[in-house]
C-alpha cells in the first residue's frame, strides 16, 4: 500500500512538471507570435520612412532592427526577411491611409511624421559619410554636423526635427557619439596603399602563388622548403608618443620637445620572418644608420649590447642598396649553413630597386638561396612582414620607447635606449609570431591551403584555388616586376636550376601587358635591345653597340 502511495506521489510530481512546461511553452509561443508583427506606432513610422525615402528598404530595415532591440524581439531575422515583412505590411496598407500618414495637413500623425523624419535625417547623414568613406575620405564631426543641418533644413518646417547644434557644443558631440554607436560608426583613419585595380591584383597574386608552387614542387626530396621574407622598415630616432592619460592643464600647452634632426632622422631595420620557428630565432636582424645617425664612437658599444644575430651597420646612407642587400643574404646563408641538409631556403622580397641588382641575383646563386619576388604594388596584400608584422612591431616599439622615457633620467632617451627597444620588439613580436600561419593566410602554403577568406573575397575567388605549379612564363614575370624594369630570367632561375644557362641573357623590358592574359604561356626567346633608356641618343648608341 505504501509503495502505491509513493508511486502516486511521483506521478503527481511528474504531471505538475509537465503542466508547467506546457504552460511555459504556450506562453513562449504566444509571445513569439507577437514578435515581428508590425502594428501601431512602429508600423506607421516604418511606412512613413519607406515612402519618404523613395521606397528604399535600407533606412526602413535599419529602423525596424533598432525597434526590435528596444522591444526585446529575437534578433535572428536577416535583413532580407525584415524587408519581406515590410513589403507585406506596405502592400496591406490602405492607399488613403498612406496619403494621410505622409501629409503635413493631418495633425493626428504629426508625432509619427517627426519621428520618421528624425530617423531619415540620421540615415541620410550615415549614408553621406559612407559615400565619403568609399572615396577615401573620413569627414570630421564638424563636417558631419554641417551636412546634418543641410539635410534638416530641406525638411518641411512642420516635420523638421530639432537642430543638433554646432560642432563646439557638448550636446552635439554627444549626439554624434550616439549616432556612431547605433549605426556602427567609429573614429578612425583609412589605410593608405597603392592604387591597383582588382583584376590586376588578382593576376599578380596568381603569379606569386604559382611561383611559390613551382619552388615547392622543385624542393629536393628529403628537404623542407623554408620561406624567409626579408623587408625593410624605418625606425625614427624619436618615435612619436601614443595617446594616453593627460592631467595637465590645456593652458600650459604641453609638448614633446624634439629637434628637427630628431624628428627626421631614421634608422633602417632589415627584418626577416621565417616559416620555421626554430630558424626564426636564428635569423639575422640588421639595423643600418648613416654617419650622422650613428656616430663612429658609439658603433662598437651599440654592437656589443645587441644579440649575436643582430648587426648594426654604419654606412654613408641608411638606405639599402644592392651591395648591402647582397651582404645581408650572405649573412643569412652563413646562419643557415648548419641546417642545409634538411631545408631549402626561399628568400622572398619585394621589387624595391636595391633588391633587383645583379649582385643580388649573384649572391642568391652563390649562397643557394632560391629567390621569389612579391609582385610590385602588392606588398600590402601578399608580403607577410607588411600584412602581419610591422604594424605590431611599430606599436610595441612605441610602447617600449615610452616606457624607456619614463624610467630614464633624461626626458629624451639616447640611441642606446632606442636599440634596447628595438631588441625588445624583435624578441616579443618578430620571434614570437607564428609566421607559418601568417604566410598561409597570404596564400604561400601547399596548394594555397589556409588562404584568408577576406583576401579571396576581395579578389572574387573561392576556395579551393586551382593554381598551377609550372614555372611562370615571361609574360607572367612581367607582372611581378615594375614597369620598364629588366626581367633577367637566366639570373632569376640560375639559383633554382643550379647551373649557368647557356646562351644570351634574356633581359627584357617589362612592358604593360594585358592582365587578362597573365596565365597564358609564351616562348621565352632571347630579346635584346635598349632597356629603360632616358634619351633618344643613348638609345641609338646602345642599339648600335648591341648589333
């Protein structure tokens, strides 16, 4: 008997739990049925926005999404679904009602009209700023407020929203801040890069990836291809301070006092990034300064405080030329010598003039380093140190330099302090980064596995990519070199082939070519003639000598 009673109590508990769950489900279903059901004031404002915007769905969808957040509706609707709901509501509305809703004569809809116009005012301002951003312009808050006032004055007076105020007023600045917050805006700067069309960028990227695939395929059995990116960046002797806390009065006009030479003088850091983490920590890092930047008496002390693999060079110029770059390649080969049995190094560098000298190709051949160029105008897109290295490196350097200014006795640290900051940035940024993944995101991995989706979307491509492993033809190599630059095919492939090619040097002028035909192959015959001459007389003289 007692067991039956216990069983009945358990059944009663289960029935009560099921009843509560059923009630919750019914309540949730009833609440969901009311969601995204346009009616009342929200529907009227949405209809007015849709009509006054010229039947444009974008401002209407934007208003409904913000209204959904205020009403705590589920935000699982796509913009297309919200647009369908709006179109259905507009189709179901009476024509006479729509005329009354948008006519200033009918005062019962005055609140709806003012709210709709206020939303259109904000949308018009954000649309104008977006248009300017696509032109490469970032308007100031004062300019946006002026544009807002122009839009506001074009609205009929009976529906006109209140003025936002001048740019120097606190309420106007606060409204601008809320406008950025609600419409996905921010205060920032646009990046600057070379002007290159997307079809051209796509063709050059394909050639660079094909070049990589060819070298990957040519890697000897038993060895691993190691990609080493070499690039230069300027280091100001007095890096600018970053934004931080200020508790000093504006009337005191605080400034960072620097001489003109301190603001303009720079060192050059020739940085290296490697796809092998073990070798990355062994790569040479070279700092170059001219005779004015690095006094002769300080060179030994600066070199003594650096890691053994960090070299400080003092030249007539801090710029890298062909001889200096060839010297750096020989330094790299010396470091890689103990590992040559298991790796095949590939040095990747851009098409800066100092990298394309004959002594550079000779150094690659002598040191058995396979060269691979980053095509001209694509370093911001394909070169690892540019895409994922130097930005973080400069940020860490600026912070380290500011810490050095705090801890040092003089307000302005010395060159020795700056070298310490450079060493810290090398250790914490360049040596700590996973460069293998960074190269893969740029497309330099086996069969381009792991290439960035953002890059593919920009180029209009989809993964997986079908990139050839054939040696790039002459027309394709022209895409990599700057225009009117020699393409020394024999010197370029001599290090890869391992032997001198017989016949004449195939040096050609990189003339403009049709980028749509970049993938087509062509015969690499011997072309001779004047190369990038500047005067007609010199051209004729060279032609006669060649003949």
